């Protein structure tokens, strides 16, 4: 059967949360259970699922949309509030690091540990390329962090935003390092400066998005079958993903930047719920 693997994956994704809930396995996040289920039905154990072209396409789309949702989850309002609150503190209180400074400090420790471990592995003769090993060790999967934070209902809390920010920094920096690594070791020597085009286009997208929201006649097209806001979001994702691919960067970098742009535009809760439902309710199960 051509769609047998697809059917098995869909059924596994549907049944896994139910099994976890019925067995009262509260300590295990559903996303981790889904990963374990993927290992069981995949090549590592039962080998009943084959990676065909359909699953590969859905997996890519799922991970791209998950990275978009990761960028969308960053609450920039929280950092503005944190900055205003710190301006009203006395000297002793203002010496306490803010969210961003603390996240940068934690990420710096992660990078230092990654470098040390990479050199240890090289000294033991386990690896030859230190930079690639640093990138691998320092990577934090947003595909696991974001669903776990949402499941625990702490995404919008202070600690949730701090954990998300550390994960975003790790994922974003490692994506950029991986792009630079590919440019240095491959034939795409001009890739590094081409990433600047992606950044510029992202800024232009934000400016156009601000103007888009100010067009009063578009408010009539937000609901019903038109859903112009959702269409604009998908158009932005595809444009930035295609541009990221075009300049030699990771496609998920373009998706993440699209999420950041939409987050900066302060979308209403109804739109965010629609995007969450589409992402976590359908495409997410293929991204794992």
C-alpha cells in the first residue's frame, strides 16, 4: 500500500497522547512520548515505517511550520515590560540581570562547555572536526522545547520565556554557524554575505506588515472564507523560506524569522490560536 507508512504515522500520533494520558505518565511530556513512539515504529526497532516522498515532504513542512511557531511564541512585550520595570528599580535591584542578559550568559556557558567537550572528543580521537562538533553539542531542539513549554502551560510565564529565549539563541546561533560552516567548507563562498539579503528582506517584510495592518478595508477580509491574515502569514513563510534556500541558508531560519516578524506585528489571539491549531494539530506530528 502506497500510503501505509503515512497511515501508521498518523495513527501513532493520534494514539500516543491518549496512551500517555490513560496511563497517567505525568512526568513524560507528550512530545517525548511521540519521539519514543517514532523510534519504536521506525528503523531503530520495528521498522514498519518507510521514509517515502510523501512523509519526507510532510516532515519538512511540519518542521518549517514548527520553527515558524517558535518565532511566533517569543513575547517581545514581556521584554519591553522587563526593561520598563528595571528602569524604576533602585541601584541594588537594577544590578540583577534581565531576561536577555541572563539568557545570553546561560548560552555563553553552553558554548564554552560545547567547545571544551568538542576538544575532549578530538583529543580522544572520536572526531576530527571541532567546529562541527561544537555546533552539534550546542544545538537545542526547539521542536522539543516549544511543545513541552506549551503542554506545561508556562510558555507565557517569566521562566517559560527565559527557557524559550535560551533555546532560540542556541538554535539561531547554531543555524547561522552551520550556514557559515557550509560556506567555508563547501563551494558557496558568497553565502555568508548573501544572508544579509535575508535579514534586509525580513526587515522590509516587517515594515510592509505594519502598513498591511493599517489598511482598514482588509479588516473585512479577516474572517469567513477569505482569512486574509492567515493567507498573508503563509505567504510570508513561503517567501522567507524560499529566500533562505536561495541564499544558501537553512530553510528553517527563514521560517523562524517569519515567526519573529508576525510576533512583532502583535497578532490577535484568535489568529494565534488558528495557527497553533493548524501547526500542533496536524503538521507537528510529521515534524518528529
